[in-house]
C-alpha cells in the first residue's frame, strides 16, 4: 500500500471565535491519484476540512488544532501557506473574488508573477495551461466578458501553473448554470485523468458531481466523518437522507416504486444502473397505479407582457419581442443560461429599466408610465444576495423600511410588520439583530421586507443559490406558503430540482428570446430544448427511458406529485 | 474591457502606444510637473505644441475623446468665472500694472492683465490635457501596476491600483442594483427629499455596498494568499515590456523639458512672464 | 503578520474602487447649485478608521487620482493630496477606535467625528488652498472659499453618513463574537 498524500490523525479544530470545535477527531487518509467527493450539509465542517488542507487554517482563520495533519509529506501546521500552495491548488467558490487579474492571461500568471518567474517562461506556461482548460482563445479577455464557467476554468488554470499534486474545489457548482456545471465536472474528470492529480471536490449537490465517477464519498456531519464509502455503497444505504443530503432523483423514484437498491446494482450513475426486467416492471406498475390529477381551472390573467424588447446598448438587444401572460396565483420558473436576459426581464417588469418597445400590463392596465416606487407596491423584487438588500441592523426595522418611506402612520406600520413577520415565521426573532441570522433566514427577512408592501406578484432572483438541501427546502416551502396565500411568484433559477418540484410552469430564455413556455416536466424531457437553453436533463427522464415508459414527462410529473405527498406527510 | 471603459483605453498601433507603460507614466509625471511649476507664457506655449504633437502621433481621434474635452472645457470656463467673481484684480496684482479695457459695475472691471492671467490659466489646462488623455487612452490599464512598480513604487501599492481597476466595474454594478432595489422601497437620493434625509437614505444604500465589499476583501485576500502574493520582496509582471530605444529617447526628452522649463521660468526670478513691463 | 499586509493591499484596492464609484458616478445634490454631496469621504473616513493611516492615505490618493484621470484631465494634485491627507489623519485614530472590537460607544463616536472634522479642516482649509495658490497661482479668496465649503460639506458627510455606517458595521461584528452556536 502506498502512503497517503493527505492524512488526518485524531485531528480536531476549533475556530478562535467559536465555543466548540468545528471538526472532531477526524481520521482520514487520501491516496495519490484518488478522486474524492466531500459531501455534507452546511455547517457540517466540510469547508473547514478543506481549509485545513490548503492552509487557510490556521493562517487566515486562526484557531486551535490538536492531532496531526500531513499534506504531501509535510506537517501542515508547521508549513507556511505559501509552501502548502505549491502542493495544493484551491479553486474557491466565488468566481469573481478569485479572478484577480485584469485579463485572463494575467490572472493565470498571477502565481508565477509572485514567484518571480522570468517573463518568457511565464508566457509559455500560461499558454500551455490555458490550453489544458480550453481558455487559450480568451487570453486577453476581461473577467466581465466571460461566463461563470469560463471564469472557473481560468481559476483552475491559475492554480495549475504550479505542478500541484492536489486540486481542491470548494463548491464548484454553486454559481454555474446547469450545463456549465456539467462541463465543469467533465473538465475536472479529464484533468484528473490526464495529470494524475489527487482531486477533492467539496459539494452538496451529489447527483451533479456523480455525473462523472468518483472513487470515494466522504460524508461529513456535525464535524464528524459520517461515512467514507464507495459511491455505490453509500447510495444504496439511507445515510444520505439521514444527514440531509439529497439523493439522486432516480434513486428516490426507484425507492418509491419499491425497487430495492443494492451496491451490486451500481446505483452511482443512471446509465450504469443495473435494472432487471422485474425492476422495470415494478417501476411501470408504480407509474400506472395513479392517474394524473386533472389540471386546475385557469385563474384570471394578472400580468401580461406584450412584444417587449430592450437593449443596454443600441445595436445589441438583450431581449427581443417577449410576450407571455401570468395568471393570478401561479408559481413560474424563468430559466436559461447566464446572460439570456432573465434578470433584465425582471428589471423591466419592476421598472428599473425602460423597454425600447412593447408593453407590460397588470390587471389589464398598461403600467409603462408607473415609476419604480408605484410598481413596487404591486410587484416586489427580491435580489439574489440578501446581503445586498439588507440596510438595517434589526429585523423589525428592515421589514418596516419600505412602509416608513411610504409615510404610513407608526401604529399601522407596527401592525403590518408584525403580521408579515408572523406569516414569514420570523415573529419570534423580531427584535434580533440581523447579523445573528443564517443566510437562509436573512433571505427570509428580505422576502418579508418585500411582502410587507403587500405586492400581488413577487419576483425572486435565484432564491436558493448556494443553499444545501435543508435550507433549500425551508426557503421553498416558505415560498409555497406565500404562494398559497394568493401571491403570484416568479423565480429566476438555475436549479432544475426547484423548477421541477415547485413550479408547474417554466419560461425558457435563450439569447434574448423566449423559446419555450410549458410545464417544467416537459421542458426537462426535451433534449433539444435542454441543450439550447443550457439546462440539464433530469435523471428521471433517463430512468423513464430505461423502463420503457412514455411519454417521459408524465413519469416525471407522477414522481413530483408522489414526492410532494410523501414529504407533506412528513416521511 | 471593463478597465478600458473605466479609463477609456483606445488600443491601436502608434508610436505612443508602442512606448512602454513605464515611459508613458514617467513622461506624464515629468510633463505635468513642468507645466505645474511654470506660469511663463512662452514655456506654456512651447509645452502645448509638444503636447499636441504627441497627441497627433498617437492616431487617437478627437471625437473619441470628445466627452473628456467637453468636460474639461466646462470645468475651465466655470473655474475662470469663479476666479473672476472672487478676484477680478488678480491679474493686476500679479503683473503690477493696470490697463483698463472697460469698467462693468461695482468692483468688476475688465483689464488686460486679468485677461492675460485668464489666458495663462487656460493654457495651463490645455498644456496638460492632451498628455493626460494620451496617458490614459494609450496605456493598457494592465500595465499600470507594473509601471508604477518600475518607477520605484512598492509592488504592493502597484497591485492595489490594479485591484481598484479590476473591481471598479463590479462595484459599480453592485451599487446600481442595490440602489434600484432600495428605490423600490421608496429610498430616494434625489431632490424630492430634504438634505438630511438624503444623507440618511444614502446610508441604506452604502451599508449593503460596504458590507459586501468587506466580504469581498476577505475572499480576494484569501485567493491572493493561496496563490503566493507577498511571498517575495519582488515580483515579475506578465505584461511589462523591455525598454526600447524610443523609450530612452522619450524619457530623456521628458527630463530635458522639465529642466528647460525650470530654467526659463526662474531665469528672471519670477514664475510669470510679464509682457506689461 | 503576512496576511494582514495582503489584506491591506486588497482593502486599499477595493477602497479606492469604492471611492471612485461614489465620486464619479453618484451625484447627490447638496441643495447648492452645481455642488454635490461627496459620499466618497464618508467611505474614506470609515475605511481609514478601520485600516489605519497608510491604507487611508492610499485610498484617498489612488481613488481621487483615478477620478480625475477618468474625467480626462491631469489630476488636480492639490486636491488629490488633500484627499490622501484626509485618509491619513482619520487613519491615525484607527488604533484608538479599534472598530474590530465591535463597540462604537459615545466616546468612540466623538473620537471618530473629531478626527474626521480635523482631517477635513486640515485638508481643505489649510493644505488644498495653499497648494492651489502655490501650484496654480489661483486667487486666495477663491481657493479659501472653495476650501471652507469643501471642509464643511465633507465633514458633515463624513460625520453623519460615516458614523452611521460605522455604527451599523460595528453591530454586525459585535454579535459574531458572542455567538456560541447556531
């Protein structure tokens, strides 16, 4: 047996500001050339584990550690972060924060510049590495001319200029559209095979990472290693669900259908999954057991967009001739690749930008002449990052802010805010400082501050970005309750699960055009559409195909209905 | 081209563009210093001719930098008006004679001395303008940090400048979206609100901007540290270019200009060229 | 400490970018024609108080130089130097203020306000006009009138907006330290 390249021995770590350790007694060996997925819910310690390996702990985040950590033959504690960075290359989560250079080439060369590498050598290395990650044609591009996926490739190239032995990816999928995420996983796989590097991927989106095989999954939970297993073994068990990680949808579907999943069935990937005839018949029976629920009566139209066109600069339209209607009480997803015009659409609807042509009608009335303020009373907008919306330090004040500025008397404000806080489940916290809240709770505060104005429609930009399954469910169930109270909800999202599970209908954008307006299940079962809009097929589609079920969208719909039943009854 | 739009970089092939950023920075500083010190009309005219010649050599067209010219012209006119309003006899004071052209009202008289003083101030503006525009429009922003480092500024400070250029577009975008979202909640910075209210309202926009910027500082420092920034006393630069013959010539010329303008200016013991005596 | 020096480099860069964006693109009318509230001095005051005199001075220097360059002219050095000086002077209070401890009581508010007023008075009433006269030979009456106006406006902005920002910022860190568990 060769020696491990990373080895934790009875390792415990506690941040200086925290009352208790974040990592308890970790024992873990990772061998050269392995590809490891480190999964776990938020706060499980998975990112802390990564920071120990690359040296950010203890150099940037001070704290106490006991036990031993060996990285590439060095005792991590005794090395400088610079020495560790020669062995461990880290790709961080935030694509803009780590893109430091003014251009692609400069960013890739950053580490070489710091190492005083002569210019000729630096140019050669930069070109070679850029070629490895497919950005060689973009060397003089500025960061804002690149997509999220391209920025991530540049970051990867930036750490590969040193011959690192370990590549560490901290939530590489968090900021990408589904297609880009898929490409990232493929790229990591290719790089690992070509260079033989050891790869650690920190991610809670298990199904997406498993698009390419990994050697082991290390499941973190509350600072402990909860499991250290081959994917097939882990997926056959129930540990994932217990720790709050979403298992791949096709496996959930199999379990609902009563098919037992064992390691021998190779459940790690829907294509390699071994299903015998009996299993397939079982799935078909489950599918046929229930007739689909009848479609509900259509409600009256609330929002109508007619022939909307807009461009930030004259010759390059961002949106071209968009028309659709939204009915009262609907919950709709807006999907498509970054830059397809989704956010611009919401800005036009809210009045932040003025369309070049076309009309927006609310309840049949043209609102083109209403200003931001007037529209905000009926159409609320929630930004992606709650930290960019929150401008008060106390929850009550934040939710009351818009009302205070509308000149409402103080006692009415109090009543309205308290009512909103109750609806949002924030009433017990009303006198808390916002800084004490988790990201998900902050998100809820921003939604509450918009709801307090009493809008009929709310538009949310990426409501669940970067959230683990638990927080995702929390936010989305909350939005569903808001929706049930009669508020129409539009969501811009990259999350295919969200789209399937919560929004019956999806508007698909590509290149400034509305290219589809149909049910979420239909969208994700249409390979051409999926390809064009940079989405990702659902594995349920693959499963339906393998079991000979047609049309697949009905199978998907059946799964979603059933899943909602199960989860509503608390199973 | 984010950084390009911040400072209006106009790439092209020209004598000026081919000079290294270091040369342009140093020449810009020498030239600015020369034009700052002197008030000698002859020197100013001489410098202005050089300045405009350099502009021509850059192949940058006037209309590409029109907005800068218009802005500076407005600034210049306003500044001259203010000077006149506050101190209509400044020229008389400086040149020591008083040739009245016409008396307007109260203390306001137009004199040849005041007109000549105004001309000199305007010249001072125009002398520096083409060189300044050249410096920013013909220098790749990527070269700024390396150039600062090369003329003796610590590379850390140089890199601060690079970070500022890199993140200005991001912060501008953040500011824009934060203020839109706050406007939807009725937070206005415009004339409708009272001054104190406007200031308080601005906090509602600045706070999210500052807090997210502080978080950004943490991320960027981590990313830089993980890639070895500050490891050594020196660093090399991907974009820096070796000096060519023209660079030495231009630098030498810059030094010569400064010396010449100092000598001519102070030859007679005064910064001003006085045609009235 | 290696990391704190990297952090300063980054803070200067981001601070200068903030200074630039607010000074270049954000115009809040002050009520007096053609003059605007310069929010960038509130941010400069805050960041200088957090990161000290060197960082403060550099933020003012780089930020202001970039603004002037972006307008197309040669930097108006007398005012650029004054901006840098504001950052240096306020930054001198950084150690005493110790904002990262997360408390911003009355004493500290007074200290913050005092240093900001002092910094702006020195910069705009003493240094900027003197340099204007020295470098640009502008009339004394004009430059002092401008200087007094700038000193009053920027002091007010720095004290009111700056202190509100610092107070809010301190509230966000005070709680972090006292958090035992989620």
